[in-house]
């Protein structure tokens, strides 16, 4: 049994790699999606079709408002790795962006109805036929032979949204009340299957603690201010009081308010950075395009290093007063430091 599973895992590893690529593409387009697994599957083994149980990944999402399913499969030959299928009403079919599928052989079908779109010159006639069919729901389906094709379709189907460089890439996964495993790439998302708000949807009215503008938080008190870029945390004032930092921003609300007033970007002071070290144990910053790390070793010793150098300090005071970059004390050149923050994983 175990060797059978290993065999299947090896067999399907390319499928899982492919689905990861598609998910990354969805992530970069901020498309909410669900990853679901279909279990029963037929494969051809030694010229015999056998039914096996193996979780085949499928992505469900909406592209430009149209219910979309992307199924990936074993490459049985060079021209097939899966399919993309759109489910839509007849009205939506008339305005469907067929251009996104121009180089494909497309099947359009309902329960009783099937036609193939091979030549784009026939498109208008085919749309007309479909709209006259008795079907209320139609599917548009095409076979896919590379991940690049899927990425191209996603590119063409999704309107380019203006994303400010400030916008962080974020992704959360959770099990929705509809029992689907959902992955959404924005904090304002809804379950792409049942439409229920995600638990992290920003919908609680609030006032930004830094700039004073109106903003939205989630039910847990998390959120980010679109005006000043501050990221809220439920207990930010008490965290500042107790540890002299905020999380995940590091810079304290008090410092952030001063910086906002002066029109400066948020940046932790050297002292806040060290407070962060004692809170989180691993920190990083940039100086002169070089990444530096500061972390604890054996609980006591503070290591300060880059790929070029390494320094050791025995205490907070020792680090604070003596850490240096090329003999220039860190405390004196803190204004040159960029992005001091908690160590980012990955
Ligand atoms: Zn749901
Ligand atoms: Zn704000």
C-alpha cells in the first residue's frame, strides 16, 4: 500500500508543481480561489483503464466574474496537461471575452447542446446558436497543454488593476462554512464558492490610530490604513507599553504618529529595533544594499552579521553601543538604515 502511494505521489508530482504555479499566478493577480481535490480518477496502466483514488487538484475561482474551474492532470501526451472550464449564463456568453481563448479549440456546451469553435470567423454565428439553445447554463471548455497558456488566459481575462507598490502580497487559507478549503489573496475577499465573507474581511468601521482617517478593520481588529499604510493590530497600545514595539510594523504607534506628521515614512528607531530583537529574537535591516541580520545565539549572545561579516555582542548595551558597519557605529548611522524589521521568513 505504501509503495503504491509513493508510486502515485511520484506520478502526480508534476501535477502538484503545476497547480502551485497556477496558484502563484492567481496570487499575483489577487484572485481569490479555492483548491479542491477530486478523488476518483481513471488512468491508463499497462493499456488498461483503471479507477484509482488519488486527490487530483482543481482550482475554482472567478475570472472577471465568471465561474472558472482549472483542472490539472497527468500529461498523458505532450498536448494535454489539463483543462480550463467556464460556467456561465447565455447572457454572459454573449459578452464573454473569447479573445482570451483565440488560439484554442473551444467547446461550448450545455446539457443537450454542443458545438465547437474552431474558426473565429464563426464566432458570431456560434454565439447566436448558443443563445437560441434551450440551455440556461452553458460551459466553455478548452484543453490546456502548458501552464503558460493558463497564465496567458488569466492575464487576458482579468482587468489590470492599479496596484500601488505599497500593497503587500498576502494570502490566507481557511476552511469556509461551505467546507471548501479556500485561499484568498486579498484581505477583502469572499469565498469564491459560496460567496460568504472571509473571516478576515475588513468591514468594521474604525479610525486610524496614526493618521486619524476613516478605515476598516476585520472582526479581530486587524487591518491596514489605506491613507497612511499603517497596519493595525488589536493590542497595539498595550504592546507598545509592554515591549516598546508594534507588530507587524515594529515602529511604535507613538513614533509612527510623529513620522506621519512630518511626512516621513514609517521606520523603527534603533531603540525600537532592539526592543524588537528582544521580542522576536531575529531581526533584519538593509544598509547600502546589503542585508544584515541580528539574532540571539544560546539565548544570551547577540550575533550581528551579513554575508560579509559577523560580530558578537554579550548584552543589549554592548550591541547598542558597539555594533558597527565598517567601523561606523550603527547607532550613529541608523538614519542610513533601511527597512529595519522582524526577520521575514522565506
Ligand atoms: Zn464558502
Ligand atoms: Zn492611517
